[in-house]
């Protein structure tokens, strides 16, 4: 596993990239030298499946705290949900922890723990060093999600209270709420009272809490019910069957679905066509507070729905719209080829199929052989029916 030190030259020389070229694959654990924390910090970037070929596409970024504990299952959950159209694809940045009690707590609390109170510095590390580095080196779209569990969940609440615009969404799974006489809740409550123009999403969840921990969580929920401004969309869920250590696995799936409420375009909506889909994702955009275009997969399914209804020209129009929005998608070009073939235009079908095969080969897609074989099949069909093209 590779591990590199990445000096923040761009902090001294704004606009000067550190990378010689844009990464297109996961690179293992890397190091960044933090002047704010005066130490090296490790992080890992997990890229979505389409990142290699969707050169014009930009992605939300999920910043995952306690990254070494959670990166594998979180990145897998994100990829699985995105593959099945539940959420958009996103970049996952896993941030490894060093001294958790220092970085994730907002005050010193010597009667219980020694060495707390460094949350402000850790937040500055994220805002001034790590986030700018990520957004210079990767195709991020500016929509940031902060994910924290336990003490890191406490830090997520602190960030929402102290610098809410740093992230657009906050996940706090089983957050440590007892710190310094419930300071996490008290500071958030005070901040919400003064919030104007806030636009954010908060997901909080608890596990099989009992006693003081349960009471603290219920106090947090009541505070949100009383104080949350209209610009804060928030959800709370209890997972009584989960332990403190297991809640992130199921909680993250629910949090992502709640954040992107309505994102999935159900199959029974396909006959309603493109205008309906456009309005659907306009509604989702308003819910999320961020522009969300019709996903490539939905445009593709709309095209095939039109094709199955005998609306061949409508299907061609939808597939053309898809290749215009996703010019490097081999699948989008292959679908356009299907529609041209259905319309009896073998020459246009071959041109689109060749483009699909070329893209699949260029980006070394796992199913590239299928695209190449389909292109060759269309070549043979065209050679066998030359008279139809005159």
C-alpha cells in the first residue's frame, strides 16, 4: 500500500497544482503536511466508477472521519447505492484519526478527559488545507458531506454549529453528547437560534442507548424540534437493535437515502417521459438544495421505454440528449446505436456503435469486448444490406 507526503505548496502558491496529472484510480493512503495541526495527516480517496471516463462530470464529496475504521464499508455502501440509482455517485475522502479526543472535542474537560479542545484547529485543517487540496486535485462539485461516528459525530455537530456553510450535509451517528455538560447540544442549540439563511441537512441516529446516553439524545432531538430553522432539513432515527459500534453500517445507508430523498426514479414512472423526469429532478434539486440533473441511467431507461412503445424518433432524441450530456459514455452511444438500428438507419447505428467500442477500449471498460463485438456485428449487417442505404 503506497503512502506519500503531499506538501501544501498551493497554500503558498495559489493556483499551482501539485499533481502532474489528474488521478483516475484509487491511490491508497496518502499523507498531507498540515501547518495548522503541525503534523502529517493520512487520508484516502475512493473514486466513483465513472470517474475514469466521465471527464466532464463533477461529484459530491463525502468526508469520512475515523477513515481507517470505516472506509471499506462506507465506500462500498456509497458505490452500491449509486449503482442502483438510489443516490448520485460521489467521491469518498477517508480521513485517518490520530488523537481523537483532541481533534473532535470543542473544549478541554480535564475532570473526565485530558487533552481535549482541539476541534477548532481540526476544522481549520479541513477548511484551509484538506478540502482545498481535494477540490484542486479532483472533480468535486462543491457539495460536501461530513460523516462522523461517536466522538467524530460530536465533531460533526460542532461544525454545523460553528461553520455550517463548510458542509452541505452532516451525518452524526451515535454522537458523544455528554462532553462538558452536554456542550455539543448546547452550542448547537444556541447556534440554531441565531441561524439565518442556513441551507443544510442533518442526520442524527442513536443505537441501543439507555440511561444518560438515551436522555442526552432525546434532549438533542427536542432541541432540533424547537430550534431548527426552515433551512435545516433534519432527520432522526433510532436503531435500538444496533450497538454503538455497529450503527454506522445501516445508518449511513439510511442517511444517504434521506439526504437524496426522491432521487430514485421508479420504473413505473418511465412511461411519463422526459418532461416528467425533468420536473422530478427539479423537485429533488429543491429538496437537496443543489442542482441535480437527470442521471445518465434514467435518461437511458427513458429512451428504451420510448423504444418499447414504438416511439422510435422520441427514443433517438432521448439517447442523443444522453450522449450530449455524457459524451464519453460507451453505454449511451451503444443505446443510441440500438435506436438507429430500430429506425432502420444501419449507417447511423454503425457510427454510434463504433464510437461506443472506441470509448470502451480507450477507457479499458470491463465489458469492452461486448461493445467491440456489437460494432463488428453491425459492420457485417451493413455490408450485407448495401442496397438499403442508397
